[in-house]
């Protein structure tokens, strides 16, 4: 579908179910191709990416007394090397393709929006990418503290030996969890812009939001440790109030905001 056709579709709010399904298929295919290209690039630089992901664990082992942890990662099965390489490529491909994926999501929901709401396309994509990057970066910077907490609970006489796949899964899921958590403010701003909820309502619900943020952080945090939970929940709560402020600034001229 061309951009002109998409623009015309954006002005038609009576698209048939078949047209919606065709549009959804187009968006999914484009997103999948972007992820595939990202995977190829990440796998091509696998050694550099793996070294980057291992660095927080290596730094933790170096700063702790000998025997606290082993900075080397192990491959216990013959197939784990290949599966780990594919997993790293998949995680990295999704992150690299995030701008394309978000743009495709926005273009899919455009037909349901009014003309004044469609102008927020670029801010939506840009802010989402920046917030996801900020969340992923925070996860990377705090993963060593999470590992320290988890290792300390294993016991003094327990030797820590991590497989490369389990470590990659942990840090990859942490980056995604923090990234997705940091995207919640974008959702709240969007809901305010389309008049689903008002800034006043969100502000009045701050107690429920506080509980909700901690529950969400507890659910999506893969390590399950309180350090990571707090490091995710507190920024999410702060961004909740930032979303309310942005919504109020944009909508302050509307009545009953």
C-alpha cells in the first residue's frame, strides 16, 4: 500500500474487516523484515555484542573477593552455542527494528484517529524509542546489582557457574522489561490525547497507579529480586507523573482537563 493510499485510508473510518486484515498483514510483514535485517547485522557482530553484554558480570566478579563468582560463562551442551547466537540476534534484531515496528503500529492505528491526532506520529515514535533506550540502558547498568543479590543468596559454599544462554536470557529479558516499562508513559499520553482519560483522572488515581507500577514491575522483572524491582518501579512511577504533566500541557485549552 502506497503512502497516498494510506493517507486516503486514514480518512476513511469505514474500512471493511478484510481491508483491516490486509493492512495488518502488511504491517506485520514490514516489521518482520526489519527484525530479520537487524538479526543479520547483530549476528555478524556477535562476538562484540556478547562481550558488551558480559561486561557487567565481569566487572562484578572483578570487584568481589575471589570465589564470589566466575567471570567465565560456559556452554554445557553442543547446541547451546548456536541457540545463544540466534537468541542474541533475535533480541538485538527486535531492538534495532524498534523504530520501524513502532512506525508500523502507528500507521495501523491512524485510520481510527482524527486529523489533529495524526500529527503526533513523529513524537510518538521518537519518544518511544528514546524511552525504550533509556529503560534498556538502566537495565544494563543495574544488572550487576541484581546478579550480586541473586548470587549472595546461593550460599557461601555454592560455586557459581552460569551457562551463556541463561545469562543472555536474563540480561535480554531485563532489557526488554525495563524498556517496555518505560513505554507506559507513552501509552498514558496517547490515552489522554484521544480523550479516553483526562490528566485530572490520572492524577486522582495516583495511589492506584503506585500500586500498579510496583505490581507490573514485579511481574515483568525476570530476576525477581527487590533491587531490580525498585530500580524499575520508581522510574515508572516518576514517568507516570511526567505523562500527566505532558497531557495537561497539550490539553490545557480543552474544557474539564
